[in-house]
C-alpha cells in the first residue's frame, strides 16, 4: 500500500522567477499500475495551466505523465504508476521525478522523490533462480566431494531450503544437498566420470508465516582440462611513481588454464599491493610516499596462479616493483572527455575532436600523446594526429558486432622525472546506415491444380548486405494472382483454386523491403525478384460420350460376330485427352457382347448359350474411363439399348433343325432412330398463354357477329322506310367514311326504290361527288 504524505502545493501567480521545490513520498514495492503517488492542488485563475514530467532518474517507464483536472476553481494534479510499473526495492529503491508547472508566463519546477520500500509479505525469490530456465552453474568433474558449489543469496533471515526434485541413481552419482545458508554441496561420492551431464535441482524456499517460493538450479559438469597452469609473461621489473593513489593499477598478469585465480604468496602479508583474484591486476593498497616509507622503493612480489577447482595445479611468477619520486602535477587537458557520434559512412580522415593539454609544472614543455583502445581492444578505425582524433579506416556495421562503441583513452605524458600522465577518455559511437537494397534469386515452384488453399509452395529467401541481414519484409506486387507471401518469412502460399486449363503458369513479382537497419527508422530500401509458379495438370474432368444413350436394332447370324456401334467419347475441357478404356459393367448377362477398344461387338460364338428364338432387347451399361498418365482416373457410363433380332432362313412347317445362313449373305444392321421434339419449359408456358389470348379474341369476335346478325333479322320485319332510316342512324357513329343522310332527302326518295331494294346505308362517291344508297350485305348501289 502506498504511503501518501498529505501535501498540498499552492502556487501563486505572483512568482516572478523560476525556483525549485521538492516533495517526498514513500511507496511500497507491492503497488501496481494505476496507484496514485502524489496529488497537487494548483491555483491558476487567468490561464489554463499545464503540468509536465520532464525526466526521471534513473530512467524508467514506471510513471505516467501527470494528469491535471479542474475542480471547484482549483486544478488538481496527480502522479500515478503506469501499466509497466514493477517496483522492486532490491533493484531500485529511489526515483527522482522532475516536474514543470506552467501558468501563463509563470513557470515553476519541482522535484518529487519516490522512495520504494520493501514489502515483508512479498515473495523473496527473484532473478534467474526464479525464472523458468533457472540459475545455471558449471563445475568440473574433478571437484572435491562434499565441497560447496554455489551459494543462493536471498534477502531476509530464517529461510529454509530443500531440494524437492528426485535424485535417483543411476543418473545421479549421489544426492546434492543445500543448507540453511543457501550453500549447494557436491555429492559425497564426487562427480568423477559425470562429465557432460546436466543435473536439474528444484529448490523450495520456505519463509515464515507459511510463505514459500521455488526456483531451479542447473548443474553442468565439465570435463577435467588437459592443460596445466602457466604464465604467459616472464619475470619483469615494473617502475611506478610514488604519487599513485591507492587502488591504482600497477601491472596485470595472465596465466593459461581453466578458471584461473591469482594470489600474492610473497611477501605475506603484502601491505602495499594486492592482486585481483580473477583478473590478475596488481594494484596499490596504500600511499607510496617514499619520505614516510623508504622501504616502499623496491618490492619483490611473487604471484601464484591456480585453478579454482584444482588448487594443486598452479604456477608462480616473480617480478620487482620500483617506486620513483615524481613531480607533483600531471598534465591538464581541455576538454577532459571526448564524446562524439558518427555514421558508419564517415569518410576516412574526418576530424572528430580536438583537445589541448598543458603541464602545470612546466608550461612550455613538450607533451607526448598515446591513443589507447579499450573496446575493442585493438582497432585501426581511429587515429590521433597532432592532438586531433580522426577516422583512420572505413567504418562498417554490416557484420555481427562490427557496429559498436569505440571506447579509448588518450594518454598524455609530460617530460618530467618521473613522467606524469593524464588520461582523456574517448567515446566514439558509430551508428548504422542503410546502404544496400535487399535482393533475392528468382525461383520456380510447382503446384498441383487441385492443391488446397494455404498450401505451402516454397519460400523466397532475401539477402541484405546491411546488418542485421534478416530484417526484410516481403510482399507481392499486384493482388490478382491467387497467391500470397508471408510478410516476415517469405513463404509463398496458395490462396484460391487453380485451373490448369485456364492458366498453366503465373509470374509474380515479390517486393523486398528492409527495415531497422538505420538510425533513421523511416529509411528503407527495396528490391524485387520474379518467381514462376507452374500449375501441374490434374485429371479433374470425366469423359463425355455422344450420344450418351443409343438404341439400336441388329439382325444377328448364328455363329458370327457383328459390330454393333462405335463409342464416341471425349473430354470437352481437355481435347488433348484421347486415351480411354471401355468396359461393359451391366446388361451383358449372357456375355453376348464384347468391346474391342471403342467398338461394341455382338459375338454369337459363345459356347453353352442357347440361340434366342425370339427378338430380345439388351440394355448395356458401358463405363468409359480416361487411361492417361494423370490421376485420378475419372469415368462415365453410357447406355446402349440393342434390340437383337435373330436372322433365320425360311424353313418348312415341320422342320425342327436350325437353318444356317449362307455365307454369301451379309449381315444387315438396321438402326432405327426416333426423332421427337421436346420443347423447353419456358416455351410451353409462352405457347399456353398465347393460345388462351387467341381463344378470348375469337370468342369476342364471334359474340360481336352474332349481335350484328340479330339486329339485321329484327330490321327485316320493319317497313322499308323505317329500316332505311334506322340503319342510317345506327351506322352513323360506327362506320368511318359514310355520310349521314338528311331526313328531308330520305322522305323524298321515290317509293319504287324502297320497294325494290333494302338499302341500309348512304355515301358519296369520292370521284364524281354523287350520293348513293347501298346495301351492306349484298353490296348493291342506287344513285340518287
């Protein structure tokens, strides 16, 4: 739980200059993301204020940017833990947060100190020991039985440790053990003969109050080395100055062997010098003032080197250390530190830094400069010319470990007695540059046309001379082809169905784009190559026979074979397929028919089968399958109906033997083909609708004629004059081209005309203009 200190910060707008304030807060390491660390009350009435987090020391992402909200005229700021926060007091127990508050033109900065406190209820296992891989230690098979191999360090007191994993023979030579102090002990039987073996030990750590955690220790047994310990250098004399401070490096010895340790065996105890147990560096341990300690002028040291696991395998080296009096002031240099950053394409001879050094003891004396490399230990990339650091060789980041930080130092020596030196550290950071475009080799892949989607066809392997060489992304130019390439691995896969008959090959352009090979993340280069995908033909269409159904009538002779028909089959989608196999699969119960290739033959030579007396019908099912090299083999079935009529010579009524057909007679094959018309369903519907409309029209016309005939019969019983008048009046609106007759002319017509003819219409001749009466049934006219 976070321990919040209720602090309230009131910032007035009358602040006229920047000043610094500090706050302190304690937080438990068990606090998780979103926990509030500190709240601030800020007063800013004339402007909208801002609250920023400038920096965090040490740098981390555990803290969110501060939030700022308005509540009742006062702005409240909060500092909270981010979603990445994982506090650990054993790792970092103190953070410094620099905050900046702005209100209009007034700016105020403050510092928030966060102290991370231990949580006693938190599990104590951490580090590689608690990781899934566990802690790995290596020991020689010659280790002394029952000696400590490793010490597990855990914070706190009173923890109990036990090995919970099985240690059964014969794999284990004997059980490992661990004590309450965390020391892992070798088996009492030793590890002799266990070289190259790996022993995994599960360890349970139990704390107080029922809390516990577990981890793993992996012990790798190494074979005993065959080489012996020996020093690489011979006895030597070393001269140092008396002004070396305690801890200064005097010399470094190197011995050949495995896991070598060093110690001074003479003089014992050694008051002025010590040696690094692991690195073999001899250092001073006390001031070398010759006026106070004249015996420090000459010291003879004897150093012993031995293997940690085999202390008896050792070697000794004697050397002498002479201490000389020196002048008091070393050279002084400006700047005291040279730091620069350059790209890998920096030309040779480019100047990086210039510095100036002087000797306080002798301002006009000549100084000597030496460039010493530390990492890498030996390099020719940099050089020093007349106090100017320059690029001496081509910088290249296109190999593993080539692009790195060059750490060196410039050693400045004066001309006094003894010499005094000053070391100027040099740090040159080389940044990578994306120089080359990725390339790939054109390839050809083959795929069956019946391959399923997501089938892997192959991989496009791109190469890039820039390091790292595998930072390449793949894509296909254009999206019409049914293929896709994996963006990271370059695997080409099928997306959709293929058809060999539609397209036999595809040519795809694969684009390659590099990334993460330059300081600028937006700098990319691209390349391309062409891959060809050839589709392999797969038999996926069955043959079709034309016609699929045949009906034939044959007249067969006893004892002779007769060719019935020839099957005509093909694959419309693949006209190149011409090889087929034919087999009768049904209807050939008496084996009277056989196939000779595609020819159906009636064979009457079968023994034991009686000759049919009456015509007989055979419905044969013939299976036709493709016989090419492609697989699978597909087939179809055609139906042939054969009406078999026995052919006989005329015989007497009482004859009981079978007459043989003369050899000069040739068999007659009669093919009866029935032609019929089967319309389409839509045509039947249209024909039915048209017929119905035609019948309706004829019915209406017939009703109209009957109605007209009825009127004529009724008019025949009326007087002629009335009939004429009624007829003229009835046809006035229905017959175009006729002119209505005036009543006065009708009444004046001679009675002889009416008595002779029945005229039911009147019209005017278009050529002469004369009027006339006419009979609509007989066509008779009467001029007026």
